[in-house]
C-alpha cells in the first residue's frame, strides 16, 4: 500500500526530500518555480516547516543562500529549474565556493527520457556545476534519492561548500516510502580539536616572541572571546582581516583594526614591527597583505589553509577549541608598553576620521555618511555590505560596535548587498538589518527589492548614489587610464522604492542625513535611502 500525504496523494520523492531536509532543520528555500521543479515546489508548499522565498532572479537566490550561511552557519536551499535557472545560480554559488559557505542547490532537470540533446531547457548540469560544487550528482533512481541528498548535506557541511543535486521532473513525482530509504548520517557541524603536540609547540613559539601580534580572520568570528582572552594574557594587539572586522568592538583596547589597503596605519605598523603573527582563522589573502617573511603560528580548521603562509607552527583545529587550549599553556606577560602606544594611535586615527567627515560638504562625502551610520545605527545592527567604493569606505571609516556584517569576500561580486540583507532579515527578524550598497551594485539586483516588500522584510537599503562605478574609476586612475565606461544613468531610487510598495527617502543635504537614517530604521517596512554622494576621495 502506498504511503499518502495529508491531502490524500501518494508520498513522492519530492515529499520525502523536503521532509528529510526539515528533519535536519533545513527549511528555508530561495528560488523561482518552473516546469522542471514543480513537484519539489509543491512539496515545499505542503510541508508546514518549509518556507519558499520566490525571488526575481536566481542570482539573488544563490547570493542570499550564501549570505545566510555566512551570517548564521546554517544551510539554506536554492530551488530552481533546469537550464537557465541553474546557470543563473552560478555567480552566487561561486561566491559560496570562494568564501567556503555551505549551500545546497536543488535543481530541476528534464525528464530522464530526454537525457541528452533535445530537451527544452536541458543542459549537462553535472558538467556545469562540477567546477563549483564539492558534491554534484543527478538522481537517476528514486531509491537513491535520500542517500544522495544526505550525502550532499555531508559534503556541504564538512567541506564547507556548495552541494548540488539535479532531479529530473519525472523522478520527483515517483512514489517513495521513506521507511525503505537508505540514508547517510549528517554531522550538524564540524569541530576539530588540535593535538597536544601542536598546542605545546604553538605555546612555546608564542612564549619566545618579543612582539607578537594576533591576526583574527573570518574563521575566528565565533571565537571572539577566546581571541580576546589570548590577547589579554600575552598583552598582544589584535589586527583583523576585512571579513573579520567587528569580531570585537573597535573601541576595545586591544583591537588595532583591519590590516591591508583599507586598514589602519597602526595595524600596518604593528605587523611590520612584529616578530610573530598568531593567525587565527585567517587565509593570508593578498588583500590582507601580511608580508611573506613573517613568522607565523597558524590556527585553522581547514588543513589546506595551513602552509599558504610559511609557518613556525601549524595548528589544525577549530579556533574556538584551539585558542583556549593555547592560552592555558602560554606564559602570561606584562604589557611591554604596546597598550599605551596603541591607545594613542587609535585616538589619533579616530580624530582623523572625524576630521574627514565634513558635515557641510555637498555632494555628501562618504566619510560623513559612514560617521552618521556608525553613530546612528543600533549597535547590534546586522549589515550586508556590497562590493564597490561603499565597501572601501565601510572598511576604512565605519566604527564597529556589536554589529555583524557579511560581504562577498574572495569573489568580490557586486550585487551581494541586497540579497544578503534579505537573508539576514529572515535569519534575524527582530534585528535592524541594513544593506550598504552603491548605485552600481544595487541596480544589478534592484528588482528583488519587491521581494523584501512581498515577504514583509523591513530592511534599510542605503545607496551611495554617485552616478558612477566609482571604484572602477579609481582603478582606472591608478592604472593611468582616463575614466571610461563608468558613468551611470540612474532612476530615482527613492521613487522606485515607493513604486515597489516600500518607502523611499532621498537625501541631498548633509544636515538631513542623520534624521533620514533614524527615520528609516524606525519604519516597519523596506526602505531605500538614496544619498547623493561624491565619487571623489581626497582630491
């Protein structure tokens, strides 16, 4: 006798897969329905735990799923159709791949009898997703569907990447009794403890250093307390990568700020004069710019990251586990004067940022916008940051308190900000969620502002409107090229927001900006704050 749903229909492969995901706490789906995914979409509709956020472009779905994992550590699903639906996921899934975010993509596929040339919207999805995914397969037999799904989850969690499963439309509709399905067991999370030998070796090298500096990366974001305990024990300053900005409040006495081109001068000085870098969950990207000759104790949960930078000691382990164990073994030391030196440098730096934030300049200058945002947003606001010059100013001028933020790191893709804010509001419905974006990045995905309206997601979208691809303009200038192809013709973004059913605020005068941001934060609806700003830096 066939097992049936509450609506009297036979339980299908699609039903079983959606129920299986719900049992693992995976209930959020982003995508667009279509012919090759209709059974899966209907299974989501009938599952009381599942929620399908229908977007206007699949790139938004994938970027939102990537952001959801960056913010929460949890998995969201991209659910879309074969062919163009699958290919439109590519940019967002590549963002997840490059930033090691766990994402599951369920892609419809044409009926199995058409496998090969001839099916409408048929592409070789196994080949297409192969460079992107840590796991990639097509379900050809209903009996293997649950096993492949659970295997995909295992890979997404353990390898921290994209797992993709294609499901032909006819396979999705096949009846299936979950009681007879073979499964693999998924770990809810992965924690790696370092060996005692590695901990002792790291402690010994740290004890022998005269001027150690801690480099906190994104891999240490959930170990902020442990990083601070180590810093206070060995009296070592903390510099961060850009993605780890805000691991601790900027006002903390041991935080020196971001290292790299967007960072603080005292962070660069500390690294330059250090005799040991204690790298916690940092990937040593070119953007962070740690000199290759610096001795390092490198702590990372990913063994393939160890060795990218020459190390004195490598510690394979989760920062939340490894750092406290190292702190227990290192020798506490007195502050050699670095605390007082750092406090003075930070006072000078914050004073410089205040001077740059001209409250009278028109068009409004980005340093002033960042100063207003720093002072006006709730200290626990969640921020989704786009790519472009807005990102440059955020990294340099925004002062973190208890804020959390996410961005497109290694891929550096414009358009991340709005999908990331949608994901953040779904993850943290009671938090103030802010998207900081430029006119170029916002216009790439602006159709999905209506998605925030549709699902009643009150987010604040702050648009730096300088009518230019300002970062590209600056790159052209630095490379000796004249500006070309960077000018933008923009709509009125505030009026656009209102046309979508949200709210729009246009700001042209600097004295109006603080109240505009406060008003936007207080609105219980999606709002765009369209700020006329200046593409120039310090010219």
